[in-house]
C-alpha cells in the first residue's frame, strides 16, 4: 500500500488528504501544516475547524490520515508528495524543504496550487519554476489541476482532474479514490496546466467584478477575450499547450467552475470590490480574515511584469478594479482591444 504526504493543511490540502485516504491503493496519508490547533483538531476529532466556514464540517478518516507540524514526523520515503501550499508562500516553503534536506528521493512531487509569484521584482514564476530553482530538491515534478473545489473533494463528488508530468502510478492511485477521474493524456504539459490554473483565477476575479458591476453577458465577454490574451503570455502555440489551456479539465473545466460554480474566492472578491464601488466608499483591499485570493496576487504580478500595453484587455479591467475607470468605460476599452 502506498504512503502519501500532503503539504498544506488549508481547505484544498485537507480535501486532498481526504481524497487520497479514500483510495484503495493508499494505506497512509500524512498531512503537514503549520497551525498546531488545526493539526491537533484533525488528529483528535478528524475535523479541520479552520475551514468549516468555507466547506462545512467534514470528518476525516483518522485511521488513515495523520497530521503533523513537524517535518521530522514524516517518513523518510513516500510514494508521492502533494503540494497544496499557497503560491505566494511556496518559494519559502520549498526552500525550507531544501534547507532541511528533506529526502524526496526522486518520488513524484505533485503541485496542486494555482497562481504565479513575482520573484525579486523581475521574474514571474510558477510553482514548477520555483521547484526547479531549489536544486537540492530531487523529486519528479508533476501538476494536478482541474475543476475541483475543496467541498466537492471532501464529499467525494465526481470530478475530472488533469495530471501532467507523465507518471502512470500516480494516476492509478488517484483513480482508485471514489469520485476521482484522472485525465493524464501525453498532450498535457506541466507549463500550460499551471499557467491555466493561474490565469483562471485572474479571469474569475474579473468575472465577479464585471458581473456585479454590469451584467453576466458582459462578464462572459470579458473573460473570453482575457482568456485568449492570457494564453498568449505563455509564449507557446504548440498543440499540447493549446489543448492543456483551452480543452482540458485543467483549462476549460477549471475556468467554468471557477467563474460559474458560486464558490470561488476570486469571484467573491471581485463582487465585493464592485459592491464597495457602488456604495461610493473606499474599496476594501484588506485581505485579513479572508482565505488567500490568488487571483489578486497574480493580477498584480502580471501588471507589474508585463505592463498595461502587453495585456490591454486585462490591464483595462485592472484599472476598473482599482477605481481608475468606471466599469462601463473599463469594459468598453477592454473589449475594444480586440477587433474581430
């Protein structure tokens, strides 16, 4: 029976540990997190109290899941590792693993996080690039992404996720979990799957703001042109990249559920900004108490790295979110950036 380790005890990391524990191919799941109270609650009661407001109360299988705050409590070898650390904290965490000389031993290291980080002010990095930057980490890097909110994973609702990186054993291990269907076609590329996961957060934030400010028709139009524009930043026009971004579960599927599923933090933040603007008061940008809104960080990183002229549609929407243009003007200028 396989042993798996999940790094990150937030909503998705907790849900991923539950999904892995349901797999008939897995005998033990270790869940690593920083919050001692959360970890103790999982081990004693099988409940992550911190995520109840997001996903409700779900009891984990404590016969198979063991949570810890210490790397020293984790086994020296594991069948695979799953990365569910927020992207903005991922570089620091990977360096921590490297400095601790944590023995990945060439096993699959599967990224589940979505976003990009502006590194040292001049380099845009996905988690795969951060992993490559930490030369002491010797794992087989993969990416798992798709339309799978934490609540659905906890409830074993059927979902399809894309697995890029070429390891059939991980795919079969995941398929042995109730409700998990895995797309692992060779057409999937790690680069495009991660890029799609990051860009759909930006589109979701824009969708929430435009829908709440104007109309759902308008929001759909904006997301359509933004999705095309943001794919262009990947710098790859090959068939595999286009498939990963426009057709796969990691691309099209994730974009659909994030914009329309009603549970996205990014959509919710966009709506909150629109509501604040409509009240005429200051737009609340304080994220204290909110779960991580990766789309906001990614949007700021894109604007800082590329500038508004490289991303004209996205740039105009960002101006609207910042209150520099009224919604109608921002959207009209965004759509005018594309001529059919």
